[in-house]
């Protein structure tokens, strides 16, 4: 029975042929690959290497991509990598993370006429803030950024991340004590074995 489309499913009772299903028709339309087992192994190894490269680039960043913070538990090590990335982009860029942004510049730049009338230094500060905020938000996993979406300036977002990631002095002491207790428990089990 010749079948040119999945809708041509007539049963030829004279030849006792089986009904052609849509799945059979679809399979017949797909060209069969001619990859040998050794070629397939090479491709699968390359995909693993590609996966490792993508994971590594996500963690460490690249020239045009900041390192990604995928989980708040990774914040202490990510903070140092991110700081290095920002400093590598522009030494002036880091000032947006430590100095408050003049929100009056945001209002002034909200229209093209207002932006055109801004002083050069104000334009530079505005553009630097926008670049810093974009860099920081691109470095955050969407689930993490969603928790801080109320932050509208780079410094506010950075301070909120630091507060959550490092905690206050009491939280840091508590974390230190917990790690010390875990280490002592591990050491105790090691000596018992």
C-alpha cells in the first residue's frame, strides 16, 4: 500500500494490507542517519565536553558574560569572581556598587529631551549605573533575581545580595559555629572507625 500522507489510511482489503498509522508514515519520512558507532561515540564525547564548557562558563563567566550566581549558598565565592569581572570591565563600574545612585538622574533621563539637556558628567553617571545594573542582573539566576526585583539601583541590589548571602554578624557566627560542630562530629566518627 502506498501512502503519501498520514490522512491516506485506506485499508486495501483485496491485498490484506495493514492500516498505516501516522507514526509509521512519520518514521518513513525521516531520513535514517548513517553514523557509525565510532562516530557516535565521538559526538557524544563532544557533547559532554560542550556541557562541561557551558557549566564552567556559567560559573566563571567570560569576556562578555559575568559569572552566574545560581544559588545563594555559592555567594561568597561568586562575590569575589564577580568583583574581578566588574573590575576587568571598567574600574569606574565598581563605584556604582559602593556609591548610591542619584535617582534624580533617572527622572531627568526618563525623556529624550531631559537626557539631551543633562550635563556630560550626569550622562556618564547615568550610563554607568545602567551598565552596572544590567551586568549585576545578568549575573543572577532568574529565581534569585525574582527575590530582589524590588531593588531598582545597583547599590540597593548589591547590598541586598550581600545581606542575604553573608548575613549579619550574628548569622556569620552561627554559620561558623555550625560548620565547626559538623567538623568536630566528622572528626569524632573518623576516630571511632
